[in-house]
């Protein structure tokens, strides 16, 4: 049986030159296998979805009010300059007084005893002064005639000068004693009306303690206790309308004259004094009044609190460019608010502006956004 010989196939190893030639082709083939949009996806800008609101200014008038009282611009707490027992008070609340009128009296027995003592001391000092002067005159004549030594004359001169000084001191003490007797009567130093009494007959009062408060009713003011937010929210040089509580038709207009720089430690409110222009007679001292900020209506915008961005003590919002669908940071002026309520924008926005109402902390200047075609409208306050 005849066998047919088969050719033997052997693999020849690739040469180094062929590997070098095939490497570029292999790289191109691998690149063709990658997704075509890989690099473009990495370079594409981030588009963030946001909610927006369209600015529609509305007429806004501050409706906040405060309750206060009518007080005199100038008043004084009158009291005795010395301590003592009050034996008489001649006036009461609402009494009209004139300058020089006696308002109250103290028991003056001790002061009159001191006055008599001062008068006796002065008489004694004056007698010593006469004796010392006569002695000095005799010694001076004897010294001139050579009948007395210089030392005796010097002693007489010294005694005379001491007596003169003692008279001056006792005269001053006498005047002080007379003044203290006068201090037992409390007199009005101005025309006015009594608004408060601080002591009753029979009571022992201290020096300077308020016994009677006298006010000048010609210049009346409305006094209110206003919280810090109300102070900061008020415009510059505001006009205040004051009306009588229970009779709103009785009104007066005034301006802020004084704001206490320090808040009350208990109520944390500031005392605001309103100088009234020609107040009616019905606004008497002590009357309860209601004060409101009188100002022309101003166009403002109300936005949700989530639209506000604060940076370095300033307030901003993101305004949208609808055509380019990008955002820019816009500074705004807002009214002070309490809690997490809406914000009232008074400056910085115009009618038709589109403002981002949510997601403000994740945006950057010029960033592209995506928002719904249906845009909300700013609600009226």
C-alpha cells in the first residue's frame, strides 16, 4: 500500500520590523472602537435645572403700628435739696403751677435751730473782733511811743486778724443756715402742669428725691417703644402719623426727634420720641396714641426666602437671561425680616426680570440653566 507524503506546515515567528509597522494600525483600530462622543461629554458645560419667578412690582405700604403716650418735651423732677419729713404738699396731679409757687414743705424745726446757733456764733465772733481791734490799736500806740516791745504788738495784730477771719467764717455759716431753712420749701422754677407726685405728707424724703414732676405742656411729643427691626426698617427722616386711641379721626403729624441709642435691657426696645406739629388739644399729656409710618406707596417686590443669597453682609439674587439661559448675580436692597418669611425687595429689580427662586447656592456667574417654560409671578405682599 502506497503512502502519500503530506507537507509539514511550520509557523515562522514575526520579525521585529513587522511588529513596528503593525502598531499604528492597531492603535487606530482601537481608537475607532471607542465611543465617538467621549471627549465631547467631558467638555460639555453643566446645565442646572432651577425654578424661577418673574418680577412684578406691587404697591406696598407699611401697616405696622405702635402704641405710645403723649408726653411733654420738657419736664423736671422737683425735689428738696435736703432730707426731712414732708409735712405739706400743696399740689396734685394736673394742677397748673407758676414759677415761684410753693409746692411742698418740710419740717423746718432743726434748720431753724441751726440758724439761731449760727446767729449766736456770729455775734460772739463780732464781739471778739471788736476787742481784738481795740487791743491792736492800743499796742500800736504804745509801740510808737516806745512803751511796749515789738513782740506784744505782733501778738495783738495776729489776734485781730484771727478775729476778722472768724467773723467771715461765721457769716458764711449763718448764710448756709438761712439757705437750709429756705430749702425746706419746694418752689416751682417754671410754669407748667403737675404730671406726677412722688411723696405724701408724713413721709421722710431724701435729698433729691422726686416729690413733684412739672411738665411744660406747650411742646408735646408722642413716645413709643419700638423693636430693633422697626428701627432698621424705617426710612430716612420718616413722617409719623399719630392718632388718639379710640378716636382715630383725631390725628397729628410729627417727625422723629430722638431715638435712644441703647435698647431697654428687659423689653429690648428703643424709645422713640416724635415731635408733633400743632397737636390738637385732645392729645393731652398722658393720652394713649397709635403711631403709623406715613409715606407714599412704594413699588416693591416680594420673593420667597429661598431666592436670597447673602455674601459679605450684602444681599443678592440670581437674574436669568432667558435668551442665553444663563444667570448673573444682582445686588438688591431688602427690608429687614423676621424668621423665614418672604423677603421684600425695594431696590435692584425691575418689572419683567426673571429671578431664580430655588437652588441659588449651587449656581455660579454665567452658568447655564434649564427652567420650565411656565414661569411663576411674584406675589403681592
